[in-house]
C-alpha cells in the first residue's frame, strides 16, 4: 500500500513533470513568435559591429550564427520564466486552497 509520503512524492513528481512540459511548450511558442522580432531589432547592430571589427569576410557566418544565438537565448529565457511563473502559481494555489 502507498503511504502518505509516497503519495505526496508521486503527486509532486507529476506536478513537476507537467510544469516542465508546459514550460517547454510555452518556450517553443514564445520563441517561434519572438525570434524574428528580436533578430530584426538586433541584426543591424551585429552586422555593423562585424563589419567594423572583422570585415565583410565573416558577415555571412555571423548573421547565420546570430539567428541561432537569438533563438537559443529566447528558448532558455522563456523556459526559465514560464517554469518559474508556473511553479510560483502552483505554490500560491496550493497555499491558498489546500
């Protein structure tokens, strides 16, 4: 039989797994919509910086790599933020109603 500790641990595991999945899915959605906007705002500065300090030889590579960097930054920032908000919301809900 399951005692109280095992039941609480299982419920906590399901809750945290669900939070992780929601944070990952939310991060992918946010990244899909935000990447072109952030890339558009920053690529001008990045290309000017690259031309000034490294010349035109690296420009194609830097613009491609910058897109990947923007995408990865957005994924991880969104995942961290959404996960934190969901965990805090769950704790507030649990404290309020349980």
